[in-house]
């Protein structure tokens, strides 16, 4: 079961990376309910081993590409973000350590696996994947654009993904860089 979950997570993230165009040094926000992956209601039955399998699958794709994972905590930690210190830059760090019942299994797995984890109240990521309807939108740059994945489930959890693009400004007289519009339209 864990290997299947790991593979499903890797496939979904590989598809998102390819279709979104994110790469080295950019940030992928991930929200994951291990309860939902197991077919239970979000927040009702957190499974650390399942969360670890999802994390391992995602990391198998992002690490070789130099993409940072921003792990979203659950609502009990106000959806704080766990990230590598080097990716935090000059953002203000907050003091919290996630655990299974306060932060969730996925954020806990990230905290335990990162070299130098820190917590942030918020981030503006370049793309995101939401595993189990965890509501990652607050952590995406403006403007978020849906990425319709072929891999729409990890375990029993619904998967939703997004990329971002710069917002259009200037109205009818403006000219736009078509390369920035077309990213992710494969």
C-alpha cells in the first residue's frame, strides 16, 4: 500500500512540475491529509506512515530538480508552512514544531526529513498540490491557474493542482509577454 501511495504522489507531482514549468529554486506548496488518502474524513485519522509515503514520493521528484517543498500544516497551526531554512530567505520565522495531531502527518514528515526545517506563517509559492482538499490557495502567488492533472487521486484523496502566472496590468493598450501566458498550457 505505501509503495502505491508513494508512486501515485510522485506521478502527480512529476506531472505538475512538467505542466507548470517550475524548476530549480522555486517553491511547491503541498497540503496533504493522510486521513483523506486513507479514505477517511480530513483530520479524523492521521496516519504518519501514509504521510511519509506521500512525502517520499513528492521529494523523489522535487529534490533532483532543486525545487523546494513548502509543507502546509493543518488548521490547528493556522496552515503554517514548514520549509528548509535556505528557502525561507528573509521571511519571518515563527516558533512551532508540527506533530501528528497539531500540524498533521505530512508537515511532521517534512519537519523530520528536512536538513534545517523552519516554520513560516505564510508563503507565496510558484505552484501547489492539494491532496485531500486541504485548501492551499492562501499560499500561492497571485494569479493561480488550475492545472488539470491526469493523476487526480492519491490513495482515496482528491488531488487538485495549480501553477501561478504574473497578473495582467495596463488594460487594452498593454502588450503582454506571451511566454509568461503559455507556461503550463501543454
